[in-house]
C-alpha cells in the first residue's frame, strides 16, 4: 500500500470514528485504537507534508545509583514465585497438588507491588537488610532500611532470625512526593513500585528517610527451626515479634474459595492505600511445602495470580511460521503496530494450532493484545463482532516453510515439527545453539558467521566446528575476519573442549533437556557414556525427570547419526565427563554477556547504564541479534524490543537492571 492510499484510509477511519463518537454517541473503535491511528497519521503527514489534506483530523489537534552497595549472599535462596494469569491456571495449581497426593489448606495473601527484602536479626537486633538481587546474592541496604519506620530495629525477643517481605510506597506518599517534584521542575515518578525501588537504592540514607517507605513481612524461610508447622503460624509468630504483617490473609481449602478471595480483593484493589498486582496462594503446611520442593527458579508449593494486564486492540495482518532448532513449527502473529505500556508491539507468538483454532483467530481480525506478566506481548481473543467478512479462517500449514518436508504432530504434543534432520533452519539453529554462551560458549561464532560457514559447506554438524582449522585460509578471507580473528576463534574452540559435561549436554540440543536438566543429568551420571546407556525406567526414577524427558533422551541416543557425531566429538578431544566446579568463582550477572539498551530510562542515563554494564564485565551493542543475551527496555523501546521478542531474547525492565547490576550469580 502506498503512502497516499494509507493516509486516505486513516483519514476515513478517524473521521468515521469521530462521527460515531460525537454525533451518534455509538463508538465503533476504542480510544486506544483511535489514538494509534491518529499517531500514525500524524507521523505520515510530518514525513510527507504535501499529502496532508484539509479534512485530516490532525487539523483539530493543537500544537540510580548502585555502586556504593556491598553484596550479601543469601544463606537460603530468595526464589521468585511462578506467575499464573487466569482462573484455569489457578485451578490447575490446586489439581496438581492433589495429583501429587496432598489435600492441604492454603493461605491467600495480597501480592504487594514493591521491592523484595530480607531482614536479619541477631539477639533481636537488626544487623542486615538486603534486596533479593538474583536470588543468590543481593545488595546490602541496611542503612536505608533502618529509616523505614515499619521495620523494627529491635524485636520483642532476643532471637536470631531472618524474615522476608516487601518494601513499598503508599499511594498518598507518591502523590505528595510527585507534587513536590513537579514544584521543583522535576519529572514525577511513574508509580509506587518504581518509586520504592529507586528510593531504597539512594546512597544518601537521609534522602531515603524523606521518602516515607513502608514494609510488610510475609515469609519466614526456616519456620521448622522455631517449632512452627504452618505458614499461618509463621505469620502470627512474626507478628508477635513486632513485625508488620498484612491483615488480609485468609485460609482456604479449595480453588473455589481461592478464586472467591481473588474476586473480593480485585474489587477493592483501588481502595487500598498501597498497590497490589495480584494474589499469592501458598500451601499452609510446611512439611508439605518441603515435600513439594522447588524448581531452580520457583517453589512448587505456591503461585502468584497476576491481575489481568492492560489490554489494547489491533489488527492481525498475517500469520507466519518459524522453525526452531528442534524442528518445532511456531505460528506467529504479524500485527498492525500498537503501543502497549510504552512498547511498540508488531509481533507475538500464537504458540500452536490448537491455541488459534480454539479461539477462532483469523487473519484480518481485530485482536486483544496484552502483556503476560507485564512483559511479554500475547494475543488474546479476537473481537468477532468487529468482523466484516474479509477475515481468513486459519489453516495450519502441512509443509516446513524452509525445506518443504511434510510436518508431523505426535498424539501427545501440541506442536508440529519438521522431521527433516537436514532442514537448513534446524541445522543452523542447532549450530547456533551449540556455540551459544549458555552452551559451549565459543566466542567468534556469531549467528551470521555460522550461517556463512554452513552455506560454504565448512560445517554441517556440530562436530565440524572442531575441524575448522582445516579451513584456516578460507576463514581469513571472510569479510570481517583476519589472521588474528581466526586465531582467537580457534583458541575459543579449543578452550570449549574443556567445558563441563552439562554444557555439552545442553549444547547437543536434546529435546526437552534445558540447562537445569543438563546439569542434573551430568551430576547424576558423571559421564556421557553412562548417560547413553540409561533406560527410560532408570531415567524416570530420577526426581524431576518424567517419562516425556526420559523417552526423549533415550531416543536421542538411539539415533545412529547422533552417536556418530558424539564419537567425532570424543575423537576431537571434547570433554564428556562431569567435574565438580562448585568452588569456582561465581560469575557476575553481566560477565561475558551482550546487552542492548532501548527506550528511555527514568532513573539512570543510557551512557551511565552502558558504563555500569562494561564495568561489570559485559558489553553493549546498538543492534539486536541472536547473539544478544539481554535487551534492557525503558519507555517507548521501539523495534529493538520487538526484535528481541521475536528472537526469544531475555528482556529486563529498568527495575530488574538496577537490581542486578552489581550482583554475582
């Protein structure tokens, strides 16, 4: 569509919308959609002023600081809580607990929207306060926390104890603070959460005291040490010591009661003096909590129901398909660009065929767009009442979009896969995965280089990486490469031969085997040879290895081509044994990682953020590629954010960046 045609179309849409709204009092599109179209029209008219029409509706529009904090290692990791976003997922949580043989009581609590906190007391006296950080290591913020009046400096008992809670700023305090900032020609703070996070990280504790922060305590990491058998007892115990706990907790025994509690609290959410962004549901019995255990990130005995995110609407222009390294075929929505919470959204995954068909999502539909977890854009339901008859019913493709092979779907899976192990898309993605930092960490084998080497025929599978020295002269002729670059590449390749077994296992790209599972398998079997001899039954008896993962592992090692590649790796000297490296120095959150900054940061300049990243051992670049580890987003991040989403790159908001910048993993 040419520019003039698009301008004419936008003017027609907007003028009709104005008529429907102001004359007929019967709006057909939302305010958000109107604003989106008006913004697009304004930008086009600015770029092409000669195409501006007199009847255009635009004619109606008038003209942190972290360096000073020392590190604190948490003796018991501060895990995050897994999020769920709808009633079905809440019910599934209760069903899962029952399937594991338990029928406990649960405690429902308000999820305070603030900053996580750990408090340590010795003989009843506050000695240390720390942020969550990365869960293992946090910032020592003791001096600042001492200014919070709701945090007791001395308890009612001379007791050694650690408790955890949430620092927050009340709505009234934020309102008062912003009035003062505006009066002093300062930008107002966006919300209570950001205000609390930014305040607690000020180096001058006297400034923190003026922010009037508050705190609720909600967790005792080791209740059994104090003879406490339930979470509710732990809350009462902490309250008796002098801690401020939230009075809105409630015991429930079923998902129905939990959902009723969620509805009740959602209805009074705006009336509370503080912000909440959801409800936390915890198994009450401590012994049951311990039996259920945790993953590497989340406890299995609790969930955080997140209140529905803000929803916007836009047109689904097309559905395209991508091929992953395992051959998984993923449908993706191409969207008419729309701004949601400061981000321009152009694409979003549609996950799989069932997800599309069950909701009857069609090309040309106006669809809901929301941010799952307030971060990842997701496609909601189509607005069927807005259809005009031109929409196209979705039909799943039957051939791989890259190699043309007929795709397959197993009975117990939701996804289709390209079965062609020689599919260029699968092969290239597998090579990229093998060389990535989380796998074999081969510096110098970037995405574009790997694609070139594959197309030139220098590498066809991962074992070929270790005979690249045969093509030394050819590599030196590649654009951007020279003798020194090639030598560094060979050094990195040779160095990767000494990697621990878990990195190799992850790099092999075995279906269902992620980084955590690879580490667990490496520790359990000690060598690749031992794992290759494992049976489905034997693997299935290992904790957290279910029948699906077990079958995937056994099937991988039954494939003669995979065995051939593994034997080549052994011949090239790649380590296939596991060694305990637990005493090694812990890597920094930023060490050897590549970051891209996009959007406007509110509490720190981009230049300062870049310097902090580089000082922490990372590096920043201006463009997003598959080699990018993290994209840090501020307000209005633009196309870099969208590209990061399409590539599955980790995305941090400003708050997470400020929390982690000085932490070590």
